[in-house]
């Protein structure tokens, strides 16, 4: 009997099996369903139907807009927070960071319910469904924006700022020429982590928008109740949109500049 | 013992282990397995909330397992799982999950039957002379009539099988509105009927279900209100005509309904599946489209001055309103898929149909069961019968007649009792057990058929989503393409010759740079 030898390659086998069964095969199943009809014949009917139906296109557009606004608002709030936390000489800033992140540890449904009560108390529930949805999403995804920004900003070499000051650059110039460009990997990974889920998180839009706001995730859910083929097609199209946006924001870059940026 | 031998031994031991365990588990006698697939929170789960009210009160499933072994002499194990919507259940079936007993709603039963999934009940199940056949001995004559007169496969004229052949009832009810009489006048509701959904005075104060069939039904009732009201209520085929109207799915109807549903969408507070009960109790909304069982639950909560988590709130009295033109009558029933263990499945249905157990389930889940009989009537009377001595004037109570429901399962005349007028006309009692006058104007919603279903689902997605104008979509698409193109240019533009100026005179390109040419 030969001795079993663990090479590096064989250590990778469990991961390969996992990827095969939980990533690649499901994806193939989705593609299969998307391009077949109810009689399981190959068909482009779903594809054509999707792109000729203004309702479905509108839903994609609305989801994109909601996701864009959510991401922008998250970025606007998170950048200053991350910047202050990373660059200031404050004592115990870890505690502040923790305060921003702790909500993530509380059950999601509970948080959304709390926001619902809050919005009701403010008299907004049922009055401003789109605002409520975006409000809930921003609240929910903010930590995912702060964390990667914080880690990249923290890793910028202190000497760069000294050099910049030496050469006579003011605070603003230093920010635009040094801080911002060097934090772009953090921005990119923050965007990917907020943008994608906010297109599909229909629990927020159902609870806070009283189900009057339909985003693409809800659409997929509803189709999977009645027509798997159309549901798969919508899921596939979402996948393409997600892939494109990740690629455009540089989420696939393997440069060393992104170190620490991806959680 | 050398290592190799030991390894081999260990390996074979591991392989054998499951087999050994299995053999041990089975013991001498074969355990019967019954796979039941039911709605969530749709059976007595024992414990403090149950009829016995003690912490160790056994759940219905455990009681069934004990009972079955006592009666049939073989041990049984129930594998119980639950679903959230009829469509979820259908998907599970399609994925190849096997069950012995399912509890879908009437239209899903019809769909399953039309697609050949179901197995009929055996003849012995309907033999009332056998003691263990509790279902057929105690089912309400009203329900029985309903099940025996509705054909299960409406698409196929030659198929004259009825619901009763394939399904045994479990729970039933009607639809209507739970409302808060503090804000809402009953007279106004009666005048509006289902049009409450579009009434501007209830803007943002009324909800509907986040489910296409219920909303479609409401819109149909609004759409054909005149036609429904013109029907002769005394004619014998009144209900048949009503049912026909309330199941229309032709293109013209769908177009009309779509317009109505858009107006509803503009007016309502929102669509809900579960939050409506809490919202009506807290006063956030005034009117909540509700199934009767949920309405009873909400009224009980509000009256007790509790919210769903059991915190104390102000006690409010909520009412239930069933629009006078018509309402939806619904059922959930037990059906057996092909290949089911019919003996065990039928035994389970019979066990649930023992009037005592029917009361336990009703007490626990709050819906009305299809089972009649003395025990059930006693329970209803315990809840609602009043003593006229407690009342100052005979205006405050009425005689409530449930003979149509209990029929000959109880002593003649005993199903008529005195009830509080408020209860009988506006509150729990009329939601829990509507009168014959109410059920007569209720229509059952059929399975619409594959094609109509698709059309209605598409309609639903149009209602639920905002639809932009074609030009707006075109503009946005072009914009998106431009943005993508711009980003691509920024990223890769420098690598494409086309976008770069040719090198100046005297320079040449080396890689990406222009370099001065040496003379």
C-alpha cells in the first residue's frame, strides 16, 4: 500500500469540489432554466420577453437607481467617518469604529423592524416609500462601506503626508493628490459590497416600502413562485449587470494596492 | 497489529456503522413513516398556548403517534414539514420531494388534480359505519355539500370527479376587512363595499394582501359590482352565477381589472403578508383586508390589549366587515399525492377530524375547522353563547343560527343560540362562523388554468412595478451605454492607437512613449 501523501494540490480538492457543487453547477442550472421554456425546449422566449416588456426593464432601471443612490449616500457618509477614524489622533477610536459596526451583529429582521417603527414614529411610513427603502438600505449597508475605506486609509504611509507637507501642498491638495487616489481601492470594494446587495434586498423594500416598491430581487422571488424559467432569466440578467459593474469599478484587479481593501 | 491492518479495520467499521444503526433503530417491528406537509403554524403544537395550557401538553403530532399505535398496533413516525405559500409547496413537489399528505388551498388542489398529481381517497374512508372514520362522521354537512358539488377538474368536461373524491377539508373561512370603528363608519363601508380600496377618504389607511389572487378577486368585485347586485338572490342558481362572475379571466376583464388595480395601488397604504394584523391593532391603519381566521386573531389581540409580542397596549375593539355584494369562500384541505401511504394518511385525517382534536386545533390556530359535532358546538357556545339575564334589553342580543353548518351532527335545534348582538353582527362570531346568509353570497375562486394564470401574474407584476415610458427607458439605456463606453475609454483608451495623437516630427513610438529620434 502506498502512503497517502498530501501535496498542496490535493489540499485544494475540497475547495474545488465546493466550487463545483455550490457555484458552478447552480450557475449552469440557472443558465439552463433561463434558456428553456416550460416544456424544457431550448428557447430564447424569456430573453425576448424580458427585453420587450417595459415593466421588466423599468424594474431593472428602478433597482439600479435605488442601488446607485444608496451607494452614493453610503459613500458620502462613510468616507468622512473612515477618514476621521483612520487619520485623527483620537484616543479610543476603536470604540467609535465598533459603534458603527455593532449593528451588523444584531439580527437583520430585528433591525429592519426597528427602522420601521422609527419611520412610523416620524410619520413617514406609507408616505414616502422610496425614501424609506433607501433610508433602510443605507442604514443596513453603511458598515460595509466604512470598513474597507477605514482599512485602506489606515494603510496609507504616513511619510507620504509628510513629504506632501514638505513640498508645500495644503490640506486640500494633499487630499486630492494623495489620500483620494490611494484610497480608491477601498472605495471600489465598498461600492461593490453595497451596490450589489441593495439591488436585491427586497426585505427592506417590502418592510419599509410596504411592498409598494418592487426591486429586482422581489421580481426574481415572485417569478420563482410561478415561472422558474423567467425567474432564472431575470437572475441571469442581474448577474450580468453585477458582473459589469464590478468589472467597471475594478473589483477584479489583482494589484497589490487593493490589499486590505477587500473584506 | 500493524498500522495497515488497523486502518482497514477502522474503515470497514465506519462503513458498517450506519447499517448497524439502521438495523438497531428498526427493532423487530417495522415503523410506518408518514410525511405530512402543512402550512406554518397550522396545527396544535402543544405547550402553554394549547388547549391544555400546560407546558408539557403534547403536540397534535405526538398524540397522533400514540393513538395510531394504540389503534393499529404498529408504531408510526410522522415527518412533519411546513410551507409558507401554495406556490412554495408546489415547487417542492416539482423538485421531487415526496409526501403522503399535503394541505393546499382549494385552487392549488384543483391545479394538482388537473396535472394528475393526486390520488383519490379510498372508498372505505367514506364508510360512516366504521368507528374510526371520524372525518365522514363529523364533517359539517355544509362543507360536505360544497365538496361534493364542485368538480375538481373544470377544464376537462368528461372528468366528473369532485373535490370530495380527492380532498378532505381542514380549515375554511371568508374574506373581508378588519376595521377600527373608531375611525370608520360602518354605514360608509356598506355603501362602498369592496370599493373601500379606492375610496379617497381611506387613502393610505387600507391594506391588501401581497398576493395576486386575493387582490384580483377584490378588483373583480369592484369591476362587476353592478352585475353582481343585479343578480336575483332568491334564484336557485344565484351562487353559480356569482361564482362564474368572480372567476372571469378573459382579456377584456383583465384589462378592466388592471385599471382598477392601478387605482387601488395608488390609494392603499401597502401590500402585506403578515404585518397587517399588527398595523391594525396599533391603529396605524384603519382597514385591513383579512382572512377570517386572521381577523379573529387581530380582534382578540386588540381586545386583550396586547400586541403580537405580548406587550400591553390600550385595549381597542376591532370589527370585521364582509362586503355585502360578495366575498371569497376559501378552504384548505388534505390531499394525497400519488404513491402516498393512503392507510396512514387517511388515519391522520381521521384523527384530526375527531371533534375533540378539531377543537384543539381551532383553539390553537384561530381558524374555523370543517368539523361539526357536539364537541365543536359546545366550544362555539362556550365562546359566544350569552345569558340573557346579564343584559338589560333584548335589543342587545340576537338568536344566532348555525344549523346549516352543524346539521344532523348535533341534536336538532341545538345549533341555535343567543349571542351578543355586537358579536353576531360585527365581531369575532360572524368572522369565526359566518351565517348561512353570508356564505350564500360567497364565491369560491377556481384554479384559472395555466394560460390565464400567466396572464394574471404578468398583470400583477405590472401593478407592483412602476413602469416607465418607452422613451424614458430608451434614454436611460443609451445613457448607460455611454457611461460604460466612457469608463472603458478611460481604462483602455491609452492602449488603443486610434485615440492617441501620432508622434511629433522627429519622434518615434517606443512602447507607450514618444522618444526623440536620433539623427
